[in-house]
C-alpha cells in the first residue's frame, strides 16, 4: 500500500518503508522509550511524509498531548499491526455473559449497577440498590481507570499517589450510525482520516468486518473521537454530533442520510491512556501502597495500546500476582 501511495515520491515512500520495517522487526522497544515519537519519526522517514500521513493521526489520537508520546508506543502499534482480526460471534456482551456464567459456577458473585464508595485496606464500602454496606475481602483488585481509583482510595502513600496523578488520559465519544445500506460501499472496514480540516478521526464500518446478519441486517458505522476532558463533544447529544459531522460524512457518502435508521452515542471519560516519553518509569505496580489492594488497568499494558487482547493478558498477569502473594 505504501509503495503505491501516489502523494509521496518514490524516494519518500522508500524511506518511510525502511523506517517502518526497522520498527516492525526491532525487538528493542525499551531503548525507544525515552525518544519522542513525533520528532524521531520526522527525522527517520522525512518531514513531508510524517506530516502528510502520521502527524494528523497523532493529533487526532492524542490532541494536545501529541508532541509528548513515546516512540516505544508507536513501535508497538507497528509491531502488532495486522489484518488478521477476530471478533466473537454475537459481540463482546455475549462473551462477557459467558465469562459471568462460568465464574458464578466457581462461586463468584456479581453486583451490577453498584458503586464502590471507598477502598480501605481489604475493606470495601459499596452502594448497592441505594443501600450502603461494608464488606471485607482477602484481596481487592481494582480495574477502574486510574483517576477513578484515586477518588476511591484516600490512604495511598504520597509517592504512589503522585505517580498515579502524573498519568494522563483522554476521553472518547463514539457515534454509532445504523443504516439500511453500507456506508463505505467499497468494503472498507477501518478508515483513518488524515485531512487536518476534517472533523472526522476514524470511520469504522463494523459490518464490513462482521456479517450484518448478526445485527438485524443493518449496516453499523462507528464515528469515533478521542477528546480532552473539557471538549465540547462530551456535552453534545447524538443529534448535535451528527449535525457536526454531517458535512464530512456526506463527502464520503452523499446519500447516507437516505439510509439512516437511527444513531446511538457512547461516551467514556477515561478511554485512552497517554503514553508519554519515559513511561517505563511511570507504569504503576500491581501492588499498591495498601496491603492486599491491587490495581490493574490500561495504564499498565505499555508499550501496547488499549485493547481487548491486552486486557485479557493483564487479567492473567494480575491473577498470577495475587496467587503468588498468598
């Protein structure tokens, strides 16, 4: 794809290809941790190629933090990039239900729509159905975003707390369009938008990957954005966001509104950790400063980025850590 890309000269394509090949086949990501991704890539692959393709993606992904990202994070994206993708039939909700079913057979108890008000040593104060109760546990593993964990725990040591506070993250909005016909009619699954003036970041047609027969024969399109916690998109309704994106969506498919069945909007305040330079020294340990209280979340999958694969791997790691401590 790179070698046939028409907006770069042959020399620019070759230089970028060599740079990406070096990153893909290099096993030494730890040495890249202290290097700034944007500055390094501009030198490696040439400023024009970087600014045409990669700089817009960094800006869309990280916004005001785009100049702080570690080269090791980018290495991981290139190292793991593949077209061999998998998705559970019926969606991840069915997958989660199965995990719940298996766990309950082993004695697990689930409290949904509950709020953890406070974590103190091996004691949890929980709000369940508007009733507050306290429970003691042998071990507690918190898998909440770091910022939520900090609000729940008041007795962390100053050094552990300060390190957690230094970690940065971005929110996300995801506008889901339900259509009668495909939006990207050429079969494209994932479209990154590199046009700086566009208000689109990524347009992902889920049903160009998974057959629409699983979704009531509707075409499902995700319009996703990573945004700062004070971004106006977080206060907008689905109709307001659709109006905001309409001129740009219409450039991709001028007739999409004729096929629009409806839209849904999902928001996540702590969707994307920001992996800055020197992040290897910032990764929180599983063991917090409170005995028997552990933390496991997306801040700890570095150099990899957020993703279901890495969440599963993290679950295995934290389980082994807790068992080892018994």
